[in-house]
């Protein structure tokens, strides 16, 4: 009988986990302007430039995640202008337009990882220039961050681990788009390197359970170059699973104090997600330290975009939509009731959340977000692309 | 591996060898044609395989004081693409069963009994094999097609160190092993992962034909060989019965695996399984009912494969599979050491998502929420009639001297 009782108790424990998402802390909403639906594939990342938005696709819904959707976003409702189908890919996890608007770069996984380089001479009709793939881009390029360092365009590729092949960073010189040249590679991440952030000759790598690492690649005065990064410092964010980074350059104060680190915990598409935003003080690049965090019950963050002029962080929060958070001012100082036991400030308890969206639709599963042309664009794995009003 | 009963006509419970067997050898292979409808995207698939081709050896020169048991499994050569098995998952395969590693098992055991004919005793085991957790490997059970809870209910192919104590009808096992799962047939456990995981099992044998076990395991990052992936906490409980005439068998099993990122639980996967087998003269029949939840992970361009390791901690969804499998077989030879057994297995699976909304809609993916599977084949086995797999040393239950023929399962 005791065994039966024990068994019953264990079975009861197996009945599932409730996921209740924290409602918006404030009445602010990111009003919906329009939606461009994608029904046959899960939508992935988004990048917007001018009147066009480019979204990628993930996994398998009715079709493989091997499509890039091209949207005309000049009107209220994003209109599908065209699609690209990428062979030998099951997921296109990342997409970015180069800073000069000339190139569209798409990351492919798995297997046979690569980046696809397209000409945006006609932004509505990208034309393939080349596919860059090597043994070191296998089994997949998880993200491709395209940035200029000392005037030269590079792609920073975060490579998935595979059996016997740990995760690595590959940096490719895109000066000649038809012939990308690898200039650096190194194993990094525990067990993943999922994304990087590049600015002012500084490279910040998100190394999952190893937190973040900061590298001089030309702007750190330590002799580092893109081909020979010099590590300046690193920090293990609370809870690990460091997924993505944004280094805040405050134009109002000139401060470059905070790096926002996204933690990607476990989740299930449409149902749940987990992981906080960690605010790391990088005033001293050699000695970063975490000073604050933002947490939502029942949801976790993914990619984000910072409106640096207004000090507003727009964070993709999967099943909790887009959350707009006030990150202006001093984030390391807070009242006692907003301070965590480990002395970090809790931005939620500080009343920093400004708004969320889209509203009136559920479920959503927001992958990426970008502020462009006065609107917030969000990619939703379940609904395609949202065009939202920003925080008023 | 417990290979002991390979050739013994009077094999004891759980593959215990006769005391006179210095060297025992065994081998088997199954030729099978399987049709699954629908297998994927409303498409039916029919494929043929040579599956479970293994050879085994057991050396016992000093009556258990030091024994060496090994099994080579050639599935890496014969079912490298995976065997159609609706609902199954693991080690980078989904809806196809993965091949096992070439060196499936190689363990050295030392057993000290408390008396020459006693069942009680202690043992220590070292090598590559099964962690002390859960139930017998499906390869040693009645069906050709694996239950889909294989990765919930067994922990095979690890470098293990297992200590066991038996006192009367009670068996206590505690083991340490490497958490990483194999990533291919030629893979070996990662040396830097040795002993990072542990499990324990308590078995009670209330009467010779009955066995009750419960077990628990903490497995570090099984799906990410480098470490740092989701950890698992596993539980299992089962009741196993076999009649004294060796003509009937039943297993009732519950297992549950919780995935953890750090100390935070993300998802749980639960399985209930009941199976029974009966023999009458040369005919045998078996029935299995399984109710198992599985993770639905991101698939690669080969949609029967998933990423190894996964690219993060998330899943697309979780689905519940209710599978009823029936089997009929006939033994064509009347020799205990040689089995030639044609069989037919028919399975019906009903699948539904358990997380809503879900990133994986089975009906949309397969084209139906109901999947039929028919397998026709023949098993040829030499000296493997009584095999059970997953226990070592004194944990191989044994009847006091005089021999108990219990759990002799010809043809399984």
C-alpha cells in the first residue's frame, strides 16, 4: 500500500507545470499598427532597413525553416514582397543588413552551416552573391553579427557545437562579398557561443555558462585586432546561459557603462520560456560586474534592441511579447525593496517596465525586435511580423 | 550485461549462469520489414533491416568471483539511418530508433556470496554497460520494436561503477557513471565525464517469479557531451512477473524524467507501460500498451534526426503517445540453444500535443494523429534464449541452490 501511495504521489507530481506570465507592470502598451502573417513556417529573426523588413524561419511547421521573407513595411500592414528559399538548411536563425545597406547576410543551420550573402541593390529582390561555408561553419551558424571594424566589414559567426566539435567563433572578412575570407577562429562557449556584440573595436561574446567575455579587436588599446582578439575581461552572469548582448552607449551622457545580457533558459514554442536580462556594469572592461536584472515570471528573454536616445530597451520576451524597459539613469542604485538578496537591483520592482505589446493576441512567441523608422518591429514565431507603435 | 544464461538449458532467473559454464557465447540477429503509415508528412514508408545483430560472451572461471561479460552490437553497420519506430526518440534520432554503439557492453564483475548456495552477497562491477536504473533493456524483452520510453526507463552504454548488496529478497544497487549519451555507434564515453552522474535501485523479490524495483538517477547533461546542457532527474518503478513454467511474463512500469537547467525544472516526461507475453507450445503472443510523453525537438534537414547536441535548452513541444502493440510468433526449432522465430508485430499509435499552444502539431507533421505500424520478420538467435540485460553481480536475482528455472524466456 505504501508503494502505491508513493507511486500515486509521484504520478501527481508528473501532471505538468503551470506557466503564468507576469502581466505588464504598467498600463503602457505598444499599440499594434499591423501584422504580416506567416502561417506555414515558424518565424525567426528580423532585420529592418528603410521600407523593407527581412525575417527568417525556424524548424518545421508545415514547411522547413528555409525561407527568408521580404516585407514591404512602408504601410501600416507589412506586406509580403518576396521570399527566398535556401537549400540545405532547416533553420535560418539570423539575418542582418550591412550598415551601408548593400548586403543581406543570412545564417543557416543545420547541417552544412553557412552564411548566405545577398546583394540588396534592389532591397525587394535580394540577389545571391555567394554562400560561404567551410568545415568550420559546420554543423550550423547560429548567428551572424555583421559589423564594421576600422572601416572593414566583418561577419562574426557563432558556430553550433557538434559531436566532437565544440562551439566556436569564426570571423570572416566581407570586404569582397563574393569571396569572404576567414580571419579568425577560436573555440569558445560552454557549451555554446550564441551571439556577439561588436562596437568601437570591442567584441563582447555571449558564452552561455561562461557568461560574457570582452575582447579588444582594435578599440581596446591592448593591441588586439580582428585577426587576433585580446581578451580584456569576462564575467559569469547569474544563472549563466548568456545568449546575447547589447552594450549601451548613452548619447545623452556619453556613458558606456552598461551591457545588457540576455539569458536564454528552457522554453517550449508558444508555451513557455525562461531567462532574465542581466545588467552588467562594464565601466571597467577588464572587471565587469552585474548590478541589476529584469525578471518576468513565466517568460524569458531572447533578442533585444536598445533605443539609446531615449534609454528604452525593447526586449523580445517570447510568450510575454515585447517588453519595453526604461534603462536610463543609474541602474545600480535602488531602494531597499527593489534590491535582491544578492544586492542586484530588480528593474521590475523599480517600476522600470514601460509597456508591452502586441496586446489582444495570444499566444505570441516573440523572437526578435527592432526599432526602425519610428516603429517597433517584432518577429513572432507564431504570427510572422508585427508593426507596433513605440513607447509614446 | 548479464549474459549468463546464454547456453544454459536450466538458466536461472535473470540470466544467471549455471555454475559449470566457464565460457558462454551467444549471438542473434533479426531480419524485419516495417511499414509505418503515415511515417512523415502523410507519407507511408516501408523499409527492411537487419536489426539487433549482436554477439555476446560471458567468462566465469571462478564461480562469480570474477566474471567478464561483453556484447558487440553491429547496428551501426546495419541500421545507421535508424529503424522506423513511430514515436521513438533519442541520440539525435526521432521516429527512427538509433543504432547502439558497437561496444554495447563490457563489464568486469566480482561477486561474493554469503555461503556457497546463498542468494545473498555483495558485488562490484566496473566497465561499460547499464547504470543501475529502471527496467530491462528492450532488446531482451518480447518485442522487436522498442517502446518509445527507452530513454526514460534505461540508462545504457555508460562507463559504470556499480556496487550491489543482496540480502534475501532485497537487492540494493548504487552506481556512478558518465552522463553523456553516445552520439554515434563508434562513440565512447567522454573521459572527462566519468562519474559525474549517479543512480540507485532497490529491488524486492517477494517470490521467485516476482520482482519489484524502484530507482532514481541524476544524469548530468546527457544530450550535450561537452557538458553544460540540461540535466535529468529520473525515477522508475516496476513490477515484473513470470510464471514458474516460463510460459508467461508481464511487466508494469512507470518512469519519469525531469529536465533541469541548474536547479530549475523545465519539463517532465512521464511513461506508463504494461506488457505481457505468453507461450503455448511453439506459438507465443505478446501485447504491450504504452503511454509516454516525449520531447519534440528541432529537426534537421533529415527530418528523422535532431541536433546533437541541441542548440539550446528549448524544445518545440511535448507530445503524448499511446501505443498498443501486439505480436505473434512461432518457434520453428525445438532446440533451446537455437531460436528461429518468425513474427508479426502490429502497432497503433495515437499522438497528441501536451503543451498548448505547441510548437509541434503531430497531426500537421505526420498527416494524422493515428499511426499504424506493421512489422514482419524472423529472429535467429543462438544461446540467447534467457537473456536479461541491465543488472550485474548479486543484482542478477538468483534462486538458492536447487535451481529455479524462473524467468526462462525462450524466444524473447
